[in-house]
């Protein structure tokens, strides 16, 4: 992998981590609720970012965990939107 690709996947991973932390923080401080689509959208973005970085690093445990995280977020978004 080229240096640019490594930096890009690393950036995606950090965006993912920060998105999940932001979602949890906003939920914990009462800014978002569990039925707010923004909460689940942040978790979706977070999961995608971590999956991108984990697969690039061939680190499969966080990839699997976050694929499930993504599926839950998508389910919640579809459920809330329905």
C-alpha cells in the first residue's frame, strides 16, 4: 500500500473513532437520544471508518465488530425512518 493510501485509511479510522466517541458523548449528555437518527448516523460513519482502517491493516477482530456495529446502525436508521 502506498503512503497516501496508508494515510487515507488511517484518517478514515480516526474519523470512525471520533464519530463513535461523539455519538456516545452526545447521548450521555442528553444532546441526542437513542431514537435520534443523528446518533445512529454517527455510529454508522464510525463503524465504516474503523472497518476501512482495520481491513487495510489486516486486523480482523475490530473489522468484524464494526461490521456488526454498522448492521445495527443501519437497522436503527431504517426502523426510525419507517
